[in-house]
């Protein structure tokens, strides 16, 4: 419940998902899908579908939503529409952060846009391996200082959020031994990983302006931290998530992210703060989440010992309980649980995985 006399932020919500496009017959990646597919998706969703770095990808983005329930309805409709349009071309989207067996070609066709051409020129060989997708959650915070303060504190929970979303163990037909191999590939880009700690929005701007002034970046869209203040919207954007195949999982993580932001705002309002820990220790947890996913043991930095992730998850749900209730998304946050997947033998199993991804991506209910 809000404190009388204090106006809380709106805590509006928006979600972006990136999908890979696969051939329904071969289940391989479609490196150069028909241009009409994207054009139809854009037209039939009022512009809420857009191209991504590679032509074999596209992105859906909800509008600004006032509740988790509204966001879920919109995301379900976007998935449904993209699946419907793509099927007409013998193609399907998969909500997964890597394709299980596709092999990057020497020069994968990137989308014809100057921004993407700049990235390809700058990153070179790394860009040619960027067949990866993520999920980004925006939480509306219209105060600059509040965004920076919450970003500083939310960094602690990056490993926990990542562990719940891992969906990229396979790459080029091999089990890479990482539950989020996507982040390994993403690290070839500059300005990735955990965000820096800033004492104020002014300090953040000074560092950002030094990069802009020297022509290294145009704005924060080329800062690919796990969490960043958006330059396009008055939001704090969490980018660490692997893409979630199940719609309910995506909604759950968005709701949990939102509840964490409100919890940290509430601490600030009460002149409290989530304790700051050394970046190297949070980075260690981030690595363990990448490696083991929801099977990880993470450092509980208050206790100074490794704790099984399910126990940490229960604590996380407990500290955000009141916020989830206030935001009317308790059922969504309590959906959080590790998931498992099974396969058969190498080639058949990976093909079956893609088939499963196709079915579950498009399974959005009525």
C-alpha cells in the first residue's frame, strides 16, 4: 500500500522479445527470410514488430502497459500474430536465445540499416556470431536520479534473474556446458556485462558524454549492459534475460523484475538501501548463473557462503511479496521455478528441440 501523501512512480511496464526465424520443414535457421514477412508483421501489429541485427531475427515490443496482466495480453497477441504471419511462408519464430544446431555463415546477412552496419564494422568477427536473442524488460521511472539509484542496487539481483531465464545451452549442434551461452557470445561486444556504479545521474551523464563527444557511441543504445537507463524512454531496462520460450515464464520474469524495482524504490523512500557489494562478487554469481542456470549455487553475499538457488529464489519471492501484491502480479511472480528439457540422440534430439521451441513459442492460449 502506498504511503499517504507520497506519489509513487507509475511503475509502467514494457517488454521486448527477440525471436529467431526457422524453416518449418528443415528446422534450420532462415538466414534471409522474405522481406514481405517482416513488412506484414509490422503492418498487422501497428509497428510493434521491428527488424533486428540479423535478417534471421525479429523483435516484438509491447506498448507501455499499466499492469502485468495487460502486458501478458499484448505479448500473447504479438506472439500469435508473428506465428500466424510466418507460417504463411513456411517459417516459425522460436523464443530461444540460440538456435540449437544452426551454423553461422562467414557473412550472415544483417539487416539493411546503418546502425547494424556500424556494429558489423566495429565488432567484425564477433558480429558474425551474433545469432542470439534476448528479452528486455522496461520499468517506467520518470526520475533520472531514481533510475540510477535503482540500477545500482538491482545489479545485485542480475544473477538471480539470469538463472531463471537461461535458454541457450546449445551452439552449432553442441552442448556448450553453459546454460546461457548467449552471454558468452554477447561479451564480444564492447560495453557489456554488469553496469558501472554511479553516485548520481550527473556522473553517469559525464561518462556517457565522454564517449559521445569522441564519436565512440551516439547514445545509450550502444551500451549493452545487463541493466541500463534507456535513452529512448524514461525507463530502467533490464537486458540480462535469455529469451523465454514459454509465455508464462516471460511474464513471470517481467513481473519479478517489476516487483524488485518497486521493492528497491520502497527502500529508498524509507531512507534505506540494499547493501552494495563488490562488483567482482556479483560478477562471480553472474558467471555461475551463466554456467549452471537454476541448478546453480550462488554466493549469498550477506552470509558469505554458497547457497542453493532454490533457497535464494524463495527468499527473493519473500522480499518482493508485498510489492507483487501492490502491483497485482503475485500469481505471476510465484510462477518462478527452474525448468528441465530432454532430448533423444544428437541430430534427432536437436531437431526435436527446435520443434518443441516452435510449438511452445506459439502456444499462447486463447
